[in-house]
């Protein structure tokens, strides 16, 4: 490995770590959805890994194809930017829909009181609701589709610094150099995602969240929604 590839390898590792830490969309959706859906630790980490893999591979494959057929870095950056806009709006849309469904479920599940009078004049009050026959229908539907929705969003989501800062400079030496730095970037990005999610998962498991548990789906939707807004309008 020559000096330039060695330097680009260090750059790839550094950027992979920093861009993951600074991008809440890399870990926040898994943290909040894991709590809301009560995913096991194993399931949470598997979903995080697969989404991270889809996230980095989409940019790696695009970069390698661009290098192989001679597409300019400027054009590829434009493609990545376009993909980033799609991913941001998908995050916003997903979070908003999730919030709406959560609010509707909270409204349906809200209990109310009725007074009843008996013939002998006795009065009593009891609480009930009107959702027994279809409890959690919408939540169960989302449980089944959420991992796939996340995966598709992450496949659309680009690793913006990978192609222009790491892959193309490495490819000026040889294609194997571009593969090496891409691999390092991918490993660091996915590992950082998983470590952050793991740390929050273990930490939250030690906190009593019962008081806000019924709002967990609403909180998850809101966090994803605002993450999408941050990506789109703040460039995070």
C-alpha cells in the first residue's frame, strides 16, 4: 500500500466515524423504533446492520460503476445529492405517517366514563373504550413493514463524502485502492451505527419508561420526522 492509499485509508476511517456520529438519521430511527416496537437486542442490531449495509453499499456500487465507466465525479455528486433529497423526504413522510397513526391509536384507546343508575337508585361509574375488537391493527401492520421501510430509505440514503473525498482520489492510483478505502469506510460506518444503537438500547433498558410507554409510538414518529427535517433543511 503506497503512502497516498494509506493516507486515504485514514481519511476514510475518520470520515466514516465522524459522518455517522454527526448524522442522527444513522442511529436515531433504530433507537426509538426498537423501544416503541419492543424489539429484542438481537433484532435491533440485525436491522441496524442490514440498513447500514444497504446504506454504504449503494454509494460504493455507484462509485465503482462511475469509476469503471468514467463518469465525472461532479455528475456522481449530483446523483448522490438527488438520492439524499429522496431519502430525506422519505424520512419525513415515514415519520409523519407514523405520528398520525400513533395519534389515531391513542385517541381510539382513550378511556371515558359512563354513569349508570339502577332501579334502586344506586349509581356507579365505570370506564371503558370502544376498540376491543380491533386493538393495535395499525400498529401490527407497521410492525411487519417497518424494517423494510427503513431498509429502503437507507438504500436511497447516500454516504455523501465517500465518492468525492475518498473513492475517486484512491482510484487515481488503482481500482484496488478505491476498493480498500471503500471497505474501510463501510466497516467503520456500520460499526459506529451499531455501537451507538447498542449503547442507547442498553442504557434505555435500565430506565423506567412506563410513564411514557403509551406515547412511545408517537415519540418514535416525531423523532424520525424531525430527523428527516434536519437532514433536508439543516444538512445533517
